[in-house]
């Protein structure tokens, strides 16, 4: 029996992949997708990696996360054919520099 408490990388990857919300790790101000989970691929398509996350109309929120390091919450973001409440959080490197954004989206309704 394996458990996440042991800090296993494989367990963390399984949790990421099987999570119900859309989860994506994105780089820089264009939100170039590094990885996205199954829920995200189901809504946004399979060919996202390396392309900008389609988060149109929310450039100011993305800039705020990248410059201030403060989380931003967005309501009713259009992704595919649905609307989602989205949380943007900064990703920092070992030196504390902000290098990207994590995106978590939960379907509204």
C-alpha cells in the first residue's frame, strides 16, 4: 500500500492528474501551458502544452499575480463551453522569483 504521506512523487502526480478541478501550470505573462490535468484537457483540448492558456480578458489579473505575487480570484471565466471560477497563484523558483502561475478552475453551477 502506498500513501501520499510519504511524499511520493508518483502519488502527487496521480492526485494532480485525477483531480476534479482544472489544474494547469503555466509560464510567464502569456500563460504558456507546461502541464494540465485530465479535467483541463477534457474542457480545453489535448493540444495545450506549449500554447497560451485561453484566459482572454484577464490580462490585468495575470499581471497582478506575476508582479505582486498575490493570488487572484476570477468568477465566471469562459473555458470551452463552460464557465469556471478560477484561482491564479504565483509559481516561484528557488530564489523566490515569480516564474509563472498555477491555474485552478472549478465549473460554476
